[in-house]
C-alpha cells in the first residue's frame, strides 16, 4: 500500500478537516473524467492550507466537494470527526455555520437584486434564533470587521467595486462564526493593490478569529503569503505537500519546480536569471492515463514514470509523489520506510 | 476595465428592470391604459352601455354612427357600442383563466425541473413535449362539440396545454440562475430549498413569466375570437367580438363598417398585450441594448511639423492621446513611442485606461468611445481620425491585435488550418502558398505537430495552443506592430512562460515591435524593454524596465511593487489605501495624491506634468517629489 497520511503526517487529533483518498469523477462509463484522483489532505484548526494548481488540476472541485456542492465518487471527507462525504450542503444543518466559502468571482457571488443587508442577514435569520434587531447589529459589526462603511448595508452590489464586493463576500462567510473558510481563488479577479488589501484582511481575520483556511489558488506567491502549508495539485493528483516556505523555496517535485520557475518576479535582473535557468516544458496534446500525470512534460522523465504511479514519500518536512524520490528501489508496494531522506 | 462602479443605488434584478421599463415607455403606458379601459368597460358594461346589447330595433337596421348610436347599429338594429362593451367579458375572462392555469402549472413544474434536474427534469420535459405534440385547436373544436358553449372547460384545457411552454421557459431561466455563485453561496449558508427557490430563483424568473403571460393573453383572445367566429364559443345570444366579426362578415357587401369596431378593438387589445410582452422581454438580460449614436470623429491631430522630429526607427508614436466615453475622458493625454525590435509594456490596474489606449491605436474602440485629441502615427501615417477604409488597410498588415481570450479570436466552426489559410488568402497569398505557409506559421509559434493542430477545431486544443494559434493568425499579414492585451492572463503560469518566450522570438528579428498590455508586473519584468505605468488615464512613469522597476520614481509604481506578494516572504503586505478614482472623480492635481504617503499641498494644486528624470536612459515621472524617491533603492 502507498503510505497513508496517517503514516506520513504526524497524526494529531486536532484536524478540523480530513480528506481521505477523495475521488471525484464526472460523466459515465467510458467518457468518465476524473477531476480529483485519490487526494488526501488535512487542515488543522486555525491552520491555513494552500491548494495550488493550474486550470484543470481539480483544486476548485476539492473545495466544492468539501462544501457539499459536488458529489464525491469515493473516499471520505470528515469535518471535526463528522463524516460529510455524501451530505449535500442543504442537509448539513448546523454544520454549515462552521464551514463557509468565499468565491473567486465577486460579481457572480452576490445576488444583484438583494441589498447587502439582506444578503448578510439571510444566514443569520435562518439558523440562529436572532431577532431582526440583533441581525442588524451583527451586520454593522461584520461590515466594520471587513472595513466597509456602515451605510453599505442598504445598497445593492452594483454600487461596489470588485474589492469591496469581495469584502462583502468575506463578511457573509464570517456571519455564522465559521471554523473553516474555503477561499476559492478569492483574489484572482482583483487588481494588485486590492489583492494586497484583501490578503491582509484575510490574515487579520485569521489571527483575530482563529479561522482555518483552505485557500485555493494558482498564484504561488499569493499562497505563500497567506498559508502555513501548501498542497500542489496536477491533474487531480497531489504532487507535493509541505510547509509553504519549503515548497516555494526548495521545491522537490519537478512540477512544483516548474511552477516556481515560471512565476515571474518584478525584478528584471532576477527574472532574467530565472528565465535562463528554467526548462521550458511544452504542453502535450495528449495525456497518458497511467503512471505519473506529469510524465509528458517532465524534464527528468524515465520509463518508470510512464508505467507506475509514484508513491508518496516523506522527504524532510514535505511529502512528494515522484520517482526521483524512491521509497524503495522501484517498488512502492513493498516499501515500508517513508522517512527515508533523498 | 472590469471594475465598473455603478453609483446608481438601485437593484438590477430582472423584475425591477422590467418594472422600470414598463413605467418609462410611453407606448407601453398607452397599451396598459388601453387594457385598463377594456377591462373596466367590460366589467361595468351593464352600467356604462347606452343600450341593452340584445334589444333589437328593426327600424334602425345597419345605421352608420350617429349621436344616439355612436358606432351605429347591426343587421338586427342592435347598438354596436353596447355589444362591443359586453363582448369583451367572456373573452378576457377566458383568456385570463387559460393563462392563470398555464402559469400556475408551469411555474412550479419549471422551477422543480430546472433546479433539481435528474429524473424530475426528464419526466417533466417528456410531459412538456407531449403538450407541444397535441394540436390545441383540434382539441378545442372537439371539446366544443362535447361541451357546447362551455368556455370555461375549453380554456382550462387550453391552459393545461399552454403550461408546457410556461414550464420550459421557467425551467430554462432557472437553470441559468442555478449555476450562479450566489446560489452556491446560499446553499453553503444552509438555506432551505424553499428559501433559495423563493428568494433567489423566483425573482429572476418573474419577468420572463410576465412576458409569457402577456403573450398567452394575446393568443387566447385570438383563439376565443376565432372559436366564436366559428360559432363554437360561448352562447350565440351573448355578444362577443368574434361573433360580431362573424355577423359583420355576413353583411360585408351591404355595410362594411360593421367590421371596423370589433376588428379594431380586437386588434388593439392583442397589440397591447404583445407590446407589454416585448417591453418586458427587452428589459431582460440579453435583450437589445439601446444603439448608441455614432459620433462624428472630431480629431485634433497635430501636424507632423508640431512634433519633435521623429526617429526613423520609431514605428509607433502616440502623442497626447485623449479617448472619451459619452461620460467623459478615460484616457487623458497619453504619449509614448515604440521603436522597431522593442517590447513596450503598458501596465496598470483596472480603470487605468491601458486597454482603451491599446484599442485606440488600430481604431478598434467601441462605437461610443472616440479619440477626441492627440495623434497616433504608425510608420509615418496618422491613424487617429482617419477613415475606416484606411484603418482596415493598416490592420492585419501593419498593426495586429491579440486579445486576452484566445478562444474568442478563433471561429469555433472552422479548423485551425482553415482559418489560417483564409487569413493568408485575404492578404493575397495564392492557394498553394497559403497551404504551405500555414504549417510554417504554426512551427514559428512553437507548435511541434502542426499537421495535427491544423486539423483541430478550436475546442479541441488547449488554451496555450489556442493562444499560439491566435498569435500565428495575427502574424498572417506580417504586421510590423503587434498589440497584445493581457495575452497570458487567461493562461496557466507554465504556459504563460512559454508564450512570453514566443513573443520575445517574434520581436527578435528587429523589424517588429510589440505593445504588451498587462496588469502583471512580473510579466512586464520578464519580457518588456521599456514600460509605461498608467494610473487613472495617464502615464505616471515611463522608462527602461529595469530602471523603472528597480528604482521607481513615482510613488504609485513604488507602492504597487511593494504590494506584490513574493515567493520568499510571508506576512502582511504594505498596501495602497483606498481605490483608483473613477474618471468622473479625477482630481485636478495629482490623481494619486489622495492615496500617496508622500503627498504635499503642492501635489493638489494643479495638473502635474511628466518630468524628465536624469539618468543614463530617457525616463519620465509625473511626480513633483520624484527626486525624493531617488536615493531610496526599489525592492
């Protein structure tokens, strides 16, 4: 067996969210597309975990599966030891208060025909026995918390810019005092100066309220800025997991290394060095269905990469799935030592 | 350009929009007034009608309109006006009954089928198809035989058959809303299905349902009139418009006037319902937008003599460019030049005017935006204010444009090879030459398997390949200048790196130049020789990329660089407070002053000109304190 996270990661009882061998497939029979392929990851209480990958990596699908917006095909999702794998959002009852979301698109995520106050009080009045008066006070508190003026409550979303709408979306997520907020690319649609404001707001709220984040993003620098740990996804599979500084500073997996090398920096001289050092990997027209999903683009590819899916191996504080880091000589099934350093 | 802040403090839901449209169009208000009049006269016909509609007066047959009989009398001497007033009653009630039944059945069925999908959707869709398959008029005629003169039964059946159309309409509207993120957010909030359907889905389907109801009323009125024309409607004694038309047609050779009153009333009523339906439809998303007035291009292009003598290597010279929307200027005096073999970056946030500037160069501005001042000289030719004919000659051959969304540049109906060959043929290549050049072009943009890509349609290739094909398409006319607007924003970062390498190669021959519009300073640092930083419609700093990014001389550039998260550090980022001012809120002085940590009173006094910065290469900044930034090295 491939080592399970319980063996690889220090098992603590403090996990807030446990995703275990999750698989999400669309379509039927031969036309099946597997968006999430055997993903295992955990988020501790108060921890910020970044989920990084390019389009089609399945990162948003994982978020939606956790939220109960997409059905899982197999595997298990547990939130505070409650199995929520096959419980859609509508049937989660009180649990929805603990598990909230901020979406990427600040334009589509607010109902244009409802005032900010109506949007924010909706979850308050539904779940908590709050009077209208209490809810109004709570809305004012929330607006203040996300840095919006009090008179924002009676306006419609159209009156706000993208950054302000994202603040409103964050306020809505905070309304029920959640423990975990899934942030699905919350700053990708924002301008640079607005992005910094929202990232700081998310960091402050986490510090003040002890929130945990599952932060989904494609920009490594953004994820590095906010997260403690990073999970790198490629075509639905986890390539590398580790502390944020480790993953962005000393990437182990060739895919992570390619991601890091491709992210441009705003320093011309440094960027020139990075450009000369990077190995250009062109995108293949077809994708192999066995072995390592990155094999078609990997500069270090060997025969075994196309035949066998690499095992997860613990290297230092990171866990990596790559044949460059063999857990035993070539045969992951008999390998026992997951602590072997390469 | 994505952040458009509307100051209107009003809801923008479809129902609200439809309501507003109904209340503001004079034609629609007239239609509503007419319907109110028809309904009131029908309801109060007993009190209002001057005569009994059934009383015959054989001394007054077929009289033309007179003071006593305003609309004349019919072949039995009955008063036409009174019959008209009484005749609308059955018609309107019948139509309302059928419409109410159609909506009452269609609304819940459509909501359920659209929101739930799956088996519910399959079953309901099958039933809907069934209603479409039933020939309604034949059924009605058969019913008229079984239940003679029973309008209520006939209209109930018509309503059930009409529910199919209502269901389909509501289902389709619901499906569109169901995928909106705000519905997902509501589900995550744990709102019960009932609340989601009533609060978030129903308001968006109300307007289409109103439209459908109005159309259905019009159709039912016609159907009922037709039935009574055929003698199958209500009681032959009770007057109805259709029956009046039938009677008039019997006397058409004797007195054609009789046809006019019931015909006119019937037509006006049907038109009124349709007008209301159209107004509601136009107010829905996807309805026609008001066509803007095409402005005459009034351009104050400077003559060449007024400008400093141009460098022969200069390919594009933009000077004092002003672009105005109907609401006012959005690009305000932009000046820059691009030399052959050079890549210039136009960098800025939303609302900085960078995209509008890029579109203005090849004359691709939307119809209500125009260049009101300044000059755009390309290879010695003035493009600002020139005719569409001359512009279209320059586009493709001289200047090519590459859009952010590569798929949008490709026609989904044709293969990649087809589109490239068509473009090459347009630029004068023979059929054989075009075929040969297509493969070369694809290889030039770094596609390793051109034969295969050529046979693909756009949906069969990835975003990165599509952007390469879009670049190949832009190169078909062998243009001297490429303008690329955020060409890598929609792409993955590893693909972006490869596309940037490709741009570098395309310009490397030294004969081409590229203007790259981007919000990503990293992209600019990677590929651009020079950079112009834009803020609120102006260039605030311009110079060689390494000096501008390495030691910014404008506080905005510096603040922007500092607010970028980096791969090496974590923690709070230094932010720029506030947001970019909207064009109507641009201050007279420095436009960044309100957000600037270095601002002094001098910054707010008046417009700040671009000032030269001494150094090894030409460099300008629009900051009175630019020199204060000098000693401090950038990041």
